[in-house]
C-alpha cells in the first residue's frame, strides 16, 4: 500500500468471508480511536414511490439494535467516552462513523457492528424519526443549495435516479397499509450487504487484535457474491443538452455555470486527467480566463471541475460568480470559455511540462501530508475504498502517474458546445415553472442552434490568453532543515514597543511546512461600527486585489489569508516553508501599497452589504447567535448593523480609513515550522522594515460585557421557524469555573439532544455546547422548531434542566469518574498536525497565556473537581435568578420584495 513518507501508521487490508472489505490501521500516537463504514447504497436506490427511504434508514440505524435496543444507547456511550458520531446519505453511498477514547473502542465496535446486522426498526421510533426527517426537510426548504439542486433534478432525464427527491418528508415517508418499518427492513436486507461495504478502523491497538475484533463483530453481516446493479439510463438525453436553465435564488446570488456532460471518470483517477484540465481552466494568473473576465468587470470568482458525479455520469462545471454587469454579458463569457478551451487544444506540446509541475506538487503534498482529524480521515478513507484499488486506498487522491495524451484528448472532446448546459442563477428570472418540494422558480429554454454553431466555430484564443507559466515559488528545494536545540514552547525573540515576535522551530511533526501569523491592532479598526465594517471590507478587497499576483503561490502549496479580528487584521500564511517567507515579504509590500480601484471598491462594498443582509436568512438560530455575540462582544457587531454602516460609505472615506489604520499599530507575530532561529531573526528584521513607517500603540483589550441578571428578549424574524437561544456565562475567568462549564456541557449535551430532538421532536436543529466569548467560558442551548413557539421551547428547556438536575444529584462515584475520563479524552487530545499545534500556540499568544499551559491547567482543575462542586454549579444554573440571556424569536411572514441596491462612490 502506497503511504506518505511522513506516515508512521501501520496498515493491513483484508476481506472477510462475507465479502466485507476492511482496512485496519494502528496509530500508536493517537489518544482516540475511530471507525467508519461506507455502504454502496444511497438515495439512487430509493423506490420511486418511497423517495427519501435511504436517508430515513440512515437515521434509523442509530435508534436501537437487537443487542442494544435503547434508541440513544450508541450515541450516549460514544459521547460519555469522549467521542462523536454521525452519518450522511449521498447519491450512491451512505457513510457511518465515530471516534472515541481507545479504552472504549472495542465496546463501541460491538455496538456499531449491530447497525449492519440486526437493526430493530422499532415502529414507535420510526414514527418519531419521520418527524425529524420532515423537520430537516423544512429547515432547508429555503436553502439555495437545496433549491438549485432540485431545479437541476427536474431538468435531467427523469428515468435517471438523480431525478429522485433525496431527503424525504412526512408525505413521501408516510405509513400506508402497514408501518414503514417493514419497508425499511426490506430496503436494508436488499442493499446493506457486506460485499458492498467498506470498513476502516484505526486505534492504538495492534493489528492482530483488531483483526480478531473485526472478524468477531462484523462477520455476521449478510453478504453474497452479487454485483451492484448498473445504472443504464443516461443522466442527460440529447434533448436535455443545449439548454439554459434560469434559476431564481432565495438570497441574492448571480452565478453562471457552464456545464459539460461526461460519463463516469473513475478510470482516469491514476492520471487525474479531468482534474488537470480543471487546473488549467481554473488558473487565476496573468492571461488566465479568470484574470481576463475579472479585468472586464464581469466576474468576482471562478472555479473549474466541480459538479455532480456518479457511477455513470460526471458534470464538469466552470462556475463563475457574476457582477451585475456580468449578468448582461453572460453570452460573451461563454464565448471566452471556448476561446480558452481553444488555447488548451492548440498548445498540447506545453501540457506535459505543466502536468509534471502539478504532479510534483501533489507528490510534495503527499510526502508532507499531516494527520487530519481522525474521524474525518477514516470516513474519507472508507469512501476511497469504494473507488480505488487496495494499493491506492491512501494515495489515490494524490496519484498522477503521467500525462496521458489519449485520455486528455478524450476528455477535451467532451468540452464542446453541443455537449453543454448553461445554468444562470440570478434574481430577475421570469419563471415558467416551480420545482416540487422547494418551490424554486425556474425557466428552461433552448440555446439557439445559430449560437451553438458559432461557438463550435471558435478556433482562435484571444491574444492575451496564456496558459500557466513557470512557478517562481517552486525554485527552492523542499527539504527538512536541521534542528537547533529543541524548545518546548515558542520563544519571544523580539519584544519592542508595539511589536512582539515569537518563534518556534517544529521538532515534532517534521514536515517541510510552516505557519506565520501577523496580528495588527489599530484604534481605527474599532472607532465605531462603520470602521469595523471598513476593516472587513479592506480584508476582502486586499484578497481580491492580489489574487492574480499570488495565484502561483497557491499552486505551489502555499496559502495566505487576510482576515479581520476584533481590533484589527490578521495575516496568516501556511504551507511549504521553502518559499513562504518570500511570499510574506511580497504580501506585506502589497498590504501597504497595492492599488485598490474605485470600481472594485463599489463591487465589493455592494457584495458585502448583500452578504450581511442575507446573513442567517431563514436560520433564526444563526441570527440569534449573531445577536448574542454582538451583545456580549461590542467589537463584533451584528450583520445588519455592519450592512447599514457600510452602505453609505464613500471610496474617499475608505482610502482615508486605510491610511489611518496603518498609521499606528500594535503588532503581534509568530513564526512556527521548518525554519531555524537564524532564519527567524533574519525574517524579523525584514518584517520590521515593512512596519517602520507605522508608529506604535498599546495592545488593545477586547471588551466583554458581563451578564449580571436574567435578560429575555423577543425578536420577530422574517422566517418560517421559531427559535430559542439561552446563554449562561461564567461569572469569572477562573479555571475552575471554566472546567465546570465544560463538565456540564459534557454531561448533558447528548441527553439534551436525545430528549428535545429525538423524544419530544421539537425540531431538527437542537443542541447544547460549550461557548466561550473572548476567553470567558459559557454554555449555550439552542432549538429551532417549525411547529413549537419560542415560549413553548423555553418551557421545555427549563423542564429538561430541572429534570436533569435530579439525574446529576443521583450520579454515582463511578459514573462521575467515567464522565471526567470522557472529558479528559477531549481536553488531552494531542495536536494531530502542525496546523493544529500552530493554532494552539497562536491562540495562547493572543490570550496572553505565555506559559502555554492552558491544557495542563484545565486537566489539573478537572482532576480536582468534585461531584459536589458540579452539583452545586448545576444548582446555580437552574436557579431562576441565574444570570443569563434568553433570546426568543417568532416567525414573521413577510412577502419577498425584490430590491435593487445601488452603490455610489465619491
């Protein structure tokens, strides 16, 4: 099996007698274990008269099995042992996964395996869970992703299973002559067979022991020597191509998708033929399709290669976010797409070199691969096993065996006008139809034969069009540097008035990568809400202004982001260390000097105002959390306040702000990774030159409002659902109170979900979570419901806490120790990779934890925490007078009015 040179895990693949493919992974460094089961069954397998059944089945497998009949048994077991569990249903695959502490892994596998052997499909649970499916459907009924997806479904070949409604609801999943549990069991027996399943398990246990576990627990899954039925119907018939699909979004959106129909492309994975073509079309450097269209003022973003795919189809999409002007010129944009395709076709002799560059980068990325979050890694791996051969389970996504001219020519033949569909998403559609389920307004029209002929005749690219050129960020060797004397924590190399520079050479993960953070605080960033909005606008405009210049850096495995924080701006770079400091130097030059034109200011101001006004539409819980954050953190205004403040800002005011912002700064910086101290000191001197023109200010302290009483607020929101958010804030910054909040959340969050979501069926969006604001601990409870008023939700919330307090009072010493151990697993989890280690160090620097020992402080406080103390803390929380914020929203039915936003600049 091909694995990264940086991967010290042990792998063993095997196939059980029943046909189940298994990958065992031993990771002796991991404090957690994880498992994932992928099943080659999804909503394509739904009976035509039972659409949503595969999704319903996914929910039901969690709700009791023959040996573990309690509906919440598995979720509670995993949660209390410091883990998480979830699942998803796709078109042709469904995936189930969990992580947990190593000590509880075998017991969890015993429970997990019964999902696929003997689920109960209890009729009572089916009745309740159908409500959850319906609530999930209603929650996303105005989600533009779902709405656009449905319009796509209704305009393809109706005989293809993609056309089916995937989610399900009360209508499609209603009981008929018998309970739907019988149909669930039939579907399970037919589609959940071992030969169509792939299992990954990873823990610190040796391979031999895990082999015994798998054989013992999973051999009873039914299997037979039977192949999956092939989908015969094409996704698109001839009459489904050559169309323009106009879709009206719910939120303001302007997007053009040029889509080409392809067959299944799994056979291309070794060469990444289609991915390489997407790389060429998605290029953003000088002379690229993106660069030319952006210069015209027609697009804000472009991506290539995305689109739905399955066992007999692939949509190859070129997607562009359009400006208002771009909507008017979408035909010209399409013509330019074909002119760039022409450029690729006429320069095939350059492609092997460009392919080799891409191949080298993927190999570097693979060799310097870092460990991801374990639960995500095993779930992705179980899906890879469905598509790749055993040798490439791990490397399949990174494999590029060489430029295959024959495969390339085949793929390029699919990028033709007669094989194209256009999707135009914009608010001014004159609809002729509305989709089922989501009521998406749309219109489908033929592309004129004359235009298709004209597109087919394009045989010359524009003179300014260019393919990618030699990458300046790939000139240095990628190598691990020798270690200086290793230090456990970052060192403050330079401390001057208004400027701190921290450094640590990585001695743990040993990858040729690094991270650099630069936080710039300015009084002008927080002068008022308008300046806070301008700070965010500048970050967006900077990223837009340098996108073309630094796109080669992204291709070379580097990333950069300028983002706003409370008090200023943060520049973060990451990736290969060899050329990263050169990139930072060039970025800082651009930060102080790049030209931002009035036209881009007007466009991005308009887009940002729209984004803030659209924020959390039809997601009342999201809007309530925005209100909560704004009330507790004054430097974090609500989206509507930011939109209102930015709306009337002129270009002149923006330029004045930009100058004022950089006049006086407090700067905190941190360099971490594959560099030596001499590199860091040299880099620091270069950094100081960039900042020399700015005077200094003291570090800004982020304000935090302390909650001192019960505050209840009622809001009327333009949405269909009712919602509640209740927030309890720690009264001090003491570690003991912080840990107490964590323990409370760990104790009750799964039970809160089980009771209010699963049992009482209040809605799909239900939860409790540890929620610190500006380092002050807190715990938040939230519920969004289509059927229950906010007042009713609050009463049920209060009833739950009162009832749960009785359970906490009755906890035994053994249960208390198990609870603490589960939380220890969360807190003590090791950093998986350099990125997470850098984030933790940077967070500690920002929080002034210069001992870098918050993890140890929390574990020590948890160890000392007694059951009596947590019972007392719970008693304080449920007291009617306990300080808290209660946010309650009710639905306000407001008709949708089309508005046109004009932007003026001075």
